[in-house]
C-alpha cells in the first residue's frame, strides 16, 4: 500500500504511518517486528507510535513500551510518540528515550 501511494504522489509528499503499540489483539513482539519491517522496507517519512502512555511498561514484557520501538533501526525515518504527553517533563522523557517528535 505504501509503495503504491508513493507511485501516485509527488516527491515532496510527506507520508507517515501510525502504529498502535499494544492492543487490538496483537502482542507487543509482533507489533515491534511489523514495525521493524516497515522501517527497513517501506518508503515512509515518519512513524507515529500511539503508546497510550509514554511511561507505561509493555504488557508481558520487561521495560518501557516506547523503548521497544525507539531502539529499532530507523533508516532515516523520524519517529514520534503519542500517549499522555501533558507537560515539558513528558516531552523531555520522550526525547531522552530517542523520539524525534
């Protein structure tokens, strides 16, 4: 789908993808692997991770949910976060963990 969108849009068309980091019947490792493949193979400009809460631990996993995504190789793709970002401290937390926006 992403490749087909790129075929019919101009070079300066910004294309992003939003990924829900948990829920909807998928396990965290499966979502992380899908995201890894997208970052490696698809021509997107940014990835938006919907984390529900940027300070939340991953269900059934060790560590923060956002870290599973922010540690992936990005191949130049900018990564943003969403999820209970309410103040400057939350923004600083996201940037400290590797978010671009």
